[in-house]
């Protein structure tokens, strides 16, 4: 995934943090004008740190899209929170995304407590989903976050519509220092295409399944074969769940659910990668994989 840039002047790393479903991935995609992070209304959609890179004449901003902040219950969740902590330690700026369409709760307080323990760096409170609240309700929320003494800027936006997003980007550029870009200026993300393919399959899976499945499913790319002369990519992927009953849900009646997931993922991958795609999906059962260190390490292994 490439992105042209010239005349870079400023550079900084921005960690996007917040509770689950605050709109972090939607914001990243909106800023970049391209999808690099999957989006779902299910909690804990983002499990890894996604790096999105904005290159333009003002400079480079590298955004770290992080998992939703929550109290970890499994080894998978501990790993997710490790991604958040690492991002906070590396970032020059922290954009704490707040879903203001929902009442302030324990999850929001948990995020604030984590930010208070953070050393150095500027903090922005990014009040998201202003399109879902009445205008007269916005000012008291802004005043509440301003009175906390925790944030350098309070910025209202709608990640979904783009309202206020360019103002946020301008303020972020103004807040970072002059410097060389951290990442190659021709890239828009550091995630390999095969990682994105696995995530895209999981996004379609989240869209069409329900109940506990969002938490208990994972997608592993088993094989990736490219034929440059034909502009053709063959992808073989496995969807793992924790119980046989969940496997039946993913496959669906006469395989209809699995076919739907595969078809939608393939078509979107073809559009994004600009190549013809053959996508083959298999469904397997791996009990308690979220607490299996060996299996979790497989998710990060490179393909041959």
C-alpha cells in the first residue's frame, strides 16, 4: 500500500487509545482516506497494533490504532493490553478517543486512570460521534474533559462523517516537532497484505455472526501464493473457534455462511490489492486458544 509524499517538515507518532467501540479504527481509516484497519460494532475487534502512516507536505504522522482498553480475562487480552502499553510508551502524542453518545462509565474511567500513569507526551481528548448527540449536550462534555487537567486539547469530531477530523489532523501536526519521518514515506501501513487479508476475513465473520463468536474466533493464513505474471494471489486461510457448535454457526446451513464470508472478503481484497484472488477458507476447532501461548505465537509467525 503506497502513499506519495514530498517536502516533509514535521514528524510524530500518535497513539489512538480508548475503550472498545469508541471508533478508533474508523478514525484511522478516515484520516488516511483508505482502509487499513477493520471495523465492526463488536467489542475487541482490534487485537493488534495497526500502524497507519499519513504522509503529506506538512510532514508525517504515524498513527498507532490500538485494541480497546479493558481488563484482561485471557492471555489473548493480556497481549492486547501489552500492545496498548507499548504504544503509549512510544507515542509523542496520545489521542484518547471518547464515544460521547454513550454515558461516561467504568470503561472511560479505566482509560483515564491509565493515561494519568503515562509519563511525558501530549494528550488530546478526541470526543467522537458528535453526529449522534444534540449540539447543546456537547459543550458540557467538552467542559468536563477540560476541567480534568489531563488533556492539552479537547477536539470534537465524527470519525464516521469526517466532521472535525481535518481540524484534529491540523492540531496534531502543530503539536509534533520538526524532524525526519519515522516510517518510509511511500508506505501507508506497516502491516503486510497477508495480515490484512486475515483481518478482512474476520471482519466479515464479525458482521454476520453473533453472541460469543466475536471473542472466540481467529483467522490464520496458512498459505499465500502470488503469480505476478497473472496478477493472481491464492490465499488459504483457517478460521478457528473454540467449540463444535461454533464451527457449525460459521459454516452455516449447507455452507452458506462460510461462502458468504469468503465471497465478500475476496471481492474486497481484489478491490484493495488490485489483483485477482482465490480465497479458500477452512473452519477448525481449537479449544481455549485464547489462553494457549503456543497457538497465540502462531498468529505472529511469518509465512514461508
